[in-house]
C-alpha cells in the first residue's frame, strides 16, 4: 500500500496527486513505507520519515469503517498495558469487523509529535475506508488520545484512557465524544486523582477505579478486556450514520 508521494517497499512511486499529499499523513513527508502481512488479519507497516520511524500494527480489514487507535506511554508501546491488552483487543475486534491500529511513535515522549503520529495513522485508515475511531492511550498516551480526539472531532466516536497523566489534557473540555477512564488504586507512578482531574476538566465521562491495580493494570487484565469488548463496539456503533 504505497503512501501518497512516497516510495513503496518495491522502490516505486506512490500517487503524486497533490490533493492526497495534505493532511496529517502528507505532512509526515514519508520517504518510504514497508508493509508485511505477519499473520492472517494482521499487517505490520513501517513509515520512514525524516522525523523518525512510525510503526503500525494493523488488525482487521483495512477497509473497516470503524477502528480503534491505540498508543503507549512515554517510552512507547505496541502491546499496551495489562499483559498485551492492545494485541488481544485487536484480535477480538477484528472478528467483529472492527479494525485496530497499534501505533509506535516516531519520537516517544514528544507530545506534539505523538499526537501527529496518531492523527496521521487515522488519516491513513480514512483513505482505506475508516469513518469513525476510538482513541485509546496508556499513561502519557492518555494525553495523546485526548488531544487527537480534540483535533479530529468529526471522526472520533470515543476516547479511552488507561492510567492517564493529567498533563497534556488541560483542554479536555473540548472533547465532543464519550470518555472512559481506567485507573488503578495502587498506581505507583500516577495517582487516580490524575484521571479524576481529566474527567473533571472534560465535564463528562466515566472513571473506573480498578482495585488492587498498579500502573500497568496487570491485576485488572481480565476486567479491562471484558469491559472494553463491550464499550468499544457500542461507542463505534453509536457514532455510525443513521
């Protein structure tokens, strides 16, 4: 799948139509892209840019109209917390016709760049057929998810934060979509008050405090999967055109 204006993995040129070169994806000015199908229903994409390597693990059909965007903490992560939550959700949601795009940042801990990365991946999915998204982030990634939802309100069906920081969420009151926050009551890095602050700023949302869970939420791995496999499809379905 060549990117607009970039070289594909065979060294050829992608479409050069200037109308396709704008937006968050075009602004990355990708030099090249490689794509490999690593398993049935799972593709690995690498986008090479002058600002770093953007990695995407894409579950499900690329043309799926509904998709989840996931991102990690300040060090980056493709697996997510809770013992590989993002991978398991991607597999399960693909069976329901929902895509999942697990985003590996070009520059972890650079908030602006990471928000751009998520927006660019949403742009890429939109060009394949996606029409609505839920953004999900862990720790630092909670702020990334909140900011990308503010930046792309027309296509966002919801935001999920997992042990989020409050820094970077100062404009959560601009969110126009449902908000679900999870936080462990034994978080050793960020107190549950951080998620409560984000919910208060947003003036909306549900905060679920997970008893006995630390920052990686491993103790609540089963509960998170059960809750999210209900909430995510419902939020995406509710945002579908009538």
